[in-house]
C-alpha cells in the first residue's frame, strides 16, 4: 500500500523519488511504524472518549488535541539536512489543489 501511495505522490512531486532512493526501504518501515502508532493512538483516544462523562468529554478532546499537536511539531522539526532536502523536493511540486487531489485519488 505504501508503494502505491508513493507512486501517486510522484505524480505531483517529481523529485519525491530522490527521498525514496536515499532512504531505501527505511521510509516504508517508518511509515508502517507511524501508521501503527497512529492507529493505536486513535483507538486509545476513542476508548477514553467513549468512557468519558459529558463533563470530562471536552477536556479529554483538548488533551488529545495537545498530544497530536506535539507529535506534529516533532515531525515538523526534521533537522537541517532533511529539511533542506524536502525544501528542494517541494520546489518542484505541483501547486493547484484540484490537480493534486485528482493525482492522489485511487
């Protein structure tokens, strides 16, 4: 499934394959780990929210939002080398949102 998604990303990001080549199979392993972690986090959040009283619900959602935001900040700060490489790749990406959506559809 990850290879299929990468092929679709290549349609809108012509230099994305550079990242794939440099990373070898590492990117697939990272994606598989991240998907598993995201599913686990989502399931845990769903269980907490299902058990929350109406009074606890909003604070539980806010706590989960903070956790997800912290995770996003960690992913976003990738370091100089990787950040520079991604900036170069981004420079060649398509910009029109409708075209990107069409290219990424199954």
